[in-house]
C-alpha cells in the first residue's frame, strides 16, 4: 500500500461578494401587459455576462451591442422615461440601464417595445455587480436621476454618493467622462458635493430650477417633487 497522501481537492472558486441590498425589489401587482413584457422582452435585452455562477471573477459583460459607440449608463432608471428618451435622442450611443425594481423594469420594457429601440441593454439588479465587471474606463457618461434619498442620518451611508459606489464608478468611467446627478433633496446635494470630488471627479456645473441640461427629460419623480414644492438641483461632474 502506498504511503503517498491523496491529492488535495482543487480550491473552491471565489464566491460573489456578500452585500446588503437596501431598497425595493417588488411593488404593486403587475398588470398582464407588464408580465408579458417581462416574459417576452427581458432576456433579449438583459446585459449578458454580468455574473458567472461558477467563478464570479470571470464574469465578462457582453458589450458587443456597443461596438464602435460611446457607452452610457443610467443608475436606477425608475420608470425608464429618461433612459428611453436618451436612447431615442442619441442613436449614435449605446446605453445600459441598471435597476433592481421589477415594476420599473416592466415599465421600461413596455416603453422600449413601443419605441422600437435597439441601442439599450438592461441590468435588472444591483448596479454594484455591474460596476465590478465593466472594463476600466469604459463609460463616457453616467446618469443618477432622483436616487433614493435615504433621508435619515443613520441611512446616509446607503446613498449612492458614498465611496462604496463612487470608487468603483470612477474605475469604469473614462477620463473626461460626464457624471450627472439630479435630485430634489438639499442634503443629497450636500453629500454629493462632499463625496464625489474625492473619488476622482471635478464639479463643472451646478444649477437649479430651469437650469437642466439641454437634452434633459423631466421624469415622473421630478414632476412629483415640483408638485410637492421641492426644487430640482442639477450637478455635472467630469472624471479627472
């Protein structure tokens, strides 16, 4: 009998990072048409390669739809009206929309079907997973429109404008890339102005009501804020 010890088992593949996710995944009961959009349209428009179950470190997003085009990202697209507007207005670019909220995804899919757009892909999940795997300096423009304000002080660390999000964002934005933020929450403006520049961005524009970007489409969240007396703020940063 040989005294040679049996070979050691191969190391287990690295597991995906464990993260808390704060926010809604599901809302009101979906209409039949929205269920149809999810069943028929989501998979063809899903950005493939964001996760790799066997080995997360090998996840490679399929960006072939953006070949030869500038790549833009909208983080938390809500009902999708701004994302669809940008895709229709700028057919020369490719856009990714990241959103975990199923109802918002369903609304966007209906808008895409009606508009007949082909320069869009969706990541229906946590944007951090997408930021982990996008190639360095691959984004030329990023939108953060009316993000969840997390108004309680103890929840401010859940806001997007924190190093946990901003440093990965800086990694995947190209030098000179534009990062736009729209919000109706003054304290969100404060934190954005404090946190974004140290992550590698320079403030190049700050505006209020009536000073939005030339190609801006006012979203349903902005319209609600205006009805309730909250003023919009528009911030533009440039990646250093």
